[in-house]
C-alpha cells in the first residue's frame, strides 16, 4: 500500500503516525453528513494519521516540484474545527478538511462522495482538484522521493 511507502520515506520512526478510531471517523461523518472515501478510511484506520518530517517540504522546494506539501493529516476533532472555522472564511460548504500543508491550507474531501482530493488555498480563496483519489495523492509524494544514500 502506498501509505506504507510514504511512512518509510517521509516519517521519522521516533514519531509514528497517530492512531484514529472508527468512532472518531464516524463522528466527523455524522457532523458533516457524508462518508469518507474508502481508500482514506482504510489507510487511516490501518496506519494512522501521518505527519512527515521537514524533508518532504525541503525536496518539494529544492527540486521545484509543483505540488503542495503535506504537513499533517488531522485528528477527528481538528477535522471538525478546521472545517467549521474555514467555512466561515470561504471554504465551500460541501468540503471537509482532513489534512493541511505547512501554510495552513487545507486538503479536503467533497461531501458528495467524490473520491477526489481538493486543495483549498485560504490566501486566495481558491479550490482545486489535486488528485483523483487518496491513493493517487499519497503516491504523488512517494514519486518525488530522493534517492537514499547507501
């Protein structure tokens, strides 16, 4: 699975992914009347919520990749609070935040069941599709991995 590779490439072994439970995911779904895409649900429950090291941002910037960095996947309480807070500041009502970049911009799911990953840039109030699925989104970060010295 691609999240396994992401964890091995971009996570510090001393800071493993944070666990999230089925009831926590269900609370978010209930609050926003939607269901998480199955790929995300399975990966989050199996592996936890990732927060990569600064190495990911460094590679994106240094190699001039045109991709927003992933800073952290949010725990359930932060998914709710960030979504509600940012809806008051322009996040479309059909979006639910589940991750952030280093600047506080949001990666979101649409409440209509779409598997697409959306990126909300709070500075410009723009929303764009950045991946057709959670797996494709994670694999994009795995594809920019630097060669390890060995």
